[in-house]
């Protein structure tokens, strides 16, 4: 019975993701480059990113602690990989941010709700409704999806973190000018940080092989692909077509 409820929640999430995907081509989410007072009250982005990302860790910690049953080796690996990303996003990424940018509280609250729901779905389909193959680590490690999933996850994480580093160091202290990111995957796309995150969760979904993993890929794309389009447009307006060159938005050589 509970499995049916969770599947229904997944379908609702899929439809909501479609709405978000379409809407973000017309409305720029008001954080980062597109922060606007029309989004209401804002707080410092360091605290904002922590508050938005930390809820993703709460269900995972509960699942890993055994509150929902003792996780097997395969399930522990999945949850630890997920927690690794959100530990970086909650505790490390905010501390590395420079400047005094603001983030709207409305954006933070929406992110908190999504992260809490998404983490619960990931944990539920990993722990409560596991695939039979999860029972034996040695056997699962020999399946076709294990090595490619792990490889793509960590390649995406490296791309994501490397791109964050490039963006953070575009300016020297006291400099308020805007610059076009270069180097790494920024040579191929204008939103290399988003490319890295999309690669990360695609690898994670391949590794899991369950509906919750692929739902997360869909939501990641629904949020980041339209935003990458908006950033690409902004860079062309600000720096010109020649400076942006033949770089794509988020997927090298394609889009």
C-alpha cells in the first residue's frame, strides 16, 4: 500500500517538474545573477545556501542510522554518495562563497521543501522498496550499471566543484566587474557547474536503477536547463556573441 502512495507522489513530482521546466523559461529564479527585490525578503547567501541544502541530509541521516531498518552495504553506499554531495553543498560550498550577495527567503523555502521530499523518496526507494539485487554487494558490483554509474557520479562531482572554484575566483578582492568564466568545461558550455551537477545525478540514477533516482535527474534538468539558457542569454547580452563563441548552454556540442 505504501509503495502505491510513494509512486503517486513520484507522478505528482513529475508533473510539477514539467511545470517548473516550462515556467523557468519565462521567469528567472531570483537568486545569484538574477536576484531581484520582487522575490521578497532576502538573507545572506551563505546562510541561505546552508538552510536550503541541509534538509536533504536529514532523511538520509535517519535512514543511515537504522531508524528505518538497517541498510545493507549497497544501500549504505547509495546513501553515503548522496550525503557526500549535500555535505559539500551544506557545509563547504557556503563557506567558500565570496562577497555579500543575498538570497530570497522564498527561494530558500522552496528549496528546503524540495530537498526534504526528494531525499525522503530517494531513501524510501532505496530502503523500503529496494531492488532484490541490492541484497548482495559483490553481485551488484558486477552489474553493467555499477562502474559507469560510479564513474559518472564522481566525474560530475569533480566538474561541479572545479566549476564552482572557477566562478568564485573570477574577481580579485574589491573588484566588482563581471567576467565570462573560462577553463575546464566552461570552454564548452556557459554553465559548467550545472553540467557537473546533471552528470552527477545521472550517474547516481544509473547506479541506483530505481524510479527515485531518475525522478531526481528530471527535477535537476527541469531546474538547471532553463537557468543555463537564461545565463547563456545574459552572457551574450553582456559580453557579445563573439566572446561567448560556440559554447553551448549546459550540454557540450548539443544545447
